[in-house]
């Protein structure tokens, strides 16, 4: 099954480069390009991509604002933030807004392709340096509702980088049941993405390290 990708970046050379090497993989298809967050959201509504590669620093509408809108308006699309600066506060904002992860623009092409495929599968994608920073920067939710034992099991596996399908196989339950558990977890923790939930799991010591990391 082909993964449909929308590229949102204000630099033409970046969009062209991404399109060029992503087209070399038969499982990936770039279905559109946008030059800013506003155009990206509009195109995502129209094209319904599986994964959006989102730059963060753009004119008209920045990536963080666009990610928040995408999570509300095109919830089935997973967003991977792409940035050139690890210390940029916008990166923390991107995760809070609902990005499933982020990668630095100096990521090797084969690593980016793996990350896109994992994100399409609902797997958290954070570079190790980014994960360490985000665990410090992203605050734990205030007074989260208590998770059930099964929800805690699902959260632990989610934080280890497993997809819904893999979680279902591990716990011997249906994939729809896993989706329901994940939805309940996000609601109880008052977070908008699997990544935030995974960071919370790492912060409270439910997992030692986050899974599905790009090295």
C-alpha cells in the first residue's frame, strides 16, 4: 500500500530534494507540495495525505500553528516536523500541537524514509537527542485521570514504538480495541498525540527509553 505524502516547506530546493529521493521508493508517493502552513492545511484537507512533512519556520503560517489545525481538521494524517535547529522552541511546540515526531533536516535520506513509513504506521518518531530534550521540556499533564491496567499496558507498548497492529498482536486483542484504548489514553492524559503520551510514559518511568528512534 502506497504512503501518500504532502511536503510543506517554504524553500523550493528542500521540496525538490525531498520529492526526488522519496520518489525512488515505490512505497512512497508525494501527492503535493505547499510553501507555507496555510497552504499546507488547505492541501491536506483536499488531498487527505497519510503523512505530512512539515517545516516549522515559514511565512504566512508557521508549522506549529499548521500542525494544530491539521490534528483537528485532518486527524487521520500523521505529521512529522522537520527542522534545522534542535534547540528551537518551535520543536517543543510542534510536539505539543500534535506532531507524531520530528527529525532534523540533516537526517540521512534512508533514515527519513524509515521514519515516514513508521509514522504512517502510527509509530513515534524522535531522534535520541530530541527525545532527551523533549522529555525535559514537555510538561507532564496536570492531574491526569488514572489509567486502567490495560491502558497502562497499551501506553507502555506505544512508548516502545509499537504500532496499533503490533500492540494488538502482543496483547492478543483486536486492532479496533487498541485504537479505543489509545483514544482513551490521550483523553485521560489530556494530550493530543501518541508522542506526547510516549513522552509522559518515559517521564514517569513506565519505559526506560522511547522506542522507534531514529539514530
